[in-house]
C-alpha cells in the first residue's frame, strides 16, 4: 500500500506541531507492523514562523512549503503571500489535508481541498461556521470526507459509531441528514478561566487572565474564545453542519475537568459518551487513522482517579451571551455565520492588543450581528464579503470607542 500523502495547513501552530507528533507515532507503529497505513508529509503551510517551518521541512523531508506572512524570511521555493496555503493545496497532490489555520484565513485553502475531492481533517471550525452551506455540499459532490479534529466533534463522531445508524458501516460527517436515532447531541465546555467569576469581574478581565485556561493548552485566539464560550458557540454551529443536526438537537454543558468530550443521546434513552484525557493528539489520531484503533500518545484513563471528576453544570448564559447566538446563526443561515465569526475574530484581536477589556468582545459581536443582516450565501465571495463588512463594522466601533474615551 502506498503511503498516505498528508498536507498540513497551519503546521507551526499547536495543532500542526501535534499532528507531526502523531504522524511520527503512527509511522513507528507501521514499521512495527501494528498499523497498516504509513504517512508521507508532502506539504506544510504556516502563517508565520519561517524558522520552525524550515526545521519541520528538514525533519520530515518536505519539499513543498507555504508561508503567508513574512515572505522575506520564507524558505527558498516556498509559496508566499496571503493565498500561499490555497496555492499549495491546488498545486501539490495529496490524499489528506489537515486544516488547522486559525480563523477564516483558512477558508479558501480548505474549500479548495474539498473541491479537489481530498479528505480534510478539520481543526478549523471557522470554515464551517462562515461557509458551511458551501463547504458541505461541495464535500458531498466530490466525495471528500470531513474528518473532525475538534475534540468535541471527534467525540460525537465516535459516539455515532455506537448507534443503529452505523449498522451498515462507519458514519462519516458532512451528512445529508441527521442519524434517525439521535435525540440530542451535547458538547462539553470546560467553562474556561471565568467559570466561577462574577459577571462584573468577567467584564473587566485582562488578557493575562483570559489566557490562563484550566485544562487545555491552545493558541491565544482559541483560548480567549474558550474563556468567552465563543468557542462552544462556534462548535455548536460546526456540529450542525457536520452531522446535519437542527438547532434544537444540539446542546452544551459545562464540564470543568474536560474528561467527557461529548455525549449522544439516542431515542431509546441511552446516552453514549466519549471520555479521555484532554489531549489533542487523540482527536488528531482519530481523524488520521479512522476507522482503525491503535495505541496512541494519550495517557490512559484511570477510572478510580477520575471517579469524582465527572462534574456537569449548565452554562451561565447571562455571563456568556455569545453562546446563544449560535442558535440564531443556525436558524438565520446565509452569511450570518461569516458575520458572527469575523466580528469575533476582529474583537479578539483588539482584546489581545490590549485595546479593550474582555466584556467588550461580546458587545462588539452582538452589535455587528444586529447592524449587518444576513444575506444569501451562494459563493465563497459572499462569505468573504460578509467577513469584510463585519470586520469593518467592528473597527469603526473601536474608533468610536476611542473618540468617546
């Protein structure tokens, strides 16, 4: 069997670097005869971090590279510029694309992979939030599989294999219709660093406080989203697109220990949960190795050790108002997801720069959603135009804030 050719978008970030760990691990298992497939990394794309990108290319003997920012430092022969990742996808043959570029910046390259019929291990939830109505039909048309890497969606995917709808074979996401036996899907949230804080204190939180995540180690943007529960809102929308679930069949619950990653309730009142230590190398391996199950790099669970670690509580929707906007986006459709996502990305950037306090993030997103009504979504340009309008609205609001101050 020839090697599976893998292209990694966002190779220098948290998910990208862990993907390379998993590839090394799976190839070692293959060499021992414990895993049938072998992986060859044929392309790497990064937003920045030319030195690390070059080091990765050397370690994995990768010839095809892309660097979207800092072209003066790019390795020789690399694609450069804002469309570097998309050009890499279009010009380098591969079997699987691991999509881990943060935010809507990864959308064009991910859509290109789907249009080429390549399987996509999807760690970029913003792709489906902003343009699910384009990406999912494209995957259905070309036969590209969307393999979820987010821990919650990877957990839902695993749970669905236990239901009666999987009797005729494994279930892959980008479903045309939801599994008939599923009554409800519940995604878990850690609650972030502000779970026990009073609302007034949350509103005044600083960057340093927001980046102290209690269970996961992630990039800054994702960590801030987790603190606001925006990350869970994005995941609710992503679950809608991956599993064809209506809004009323998707729920979220706070689970501070991050041991149970998702639960699926079936019509017979059975609830199947996927539990594992919080380690993104598990979902990454699930996407790359499926349907095989082989030893992973994740620490084994000790049930006695976690006996008191299965705590669940409802999210505080008043303290974290962005969560409920996910359902508004699902029901509104069109460009509402692109507006929602872009407004948040721009607001989070302002927060990370120190321009605003934490509570202003949600206010800016809500203001953008109210000011820019959703339009129909027919092409990628529709999504990108909505993205630009939302960002412009947030930037103008920030300028007004400065004038009033």
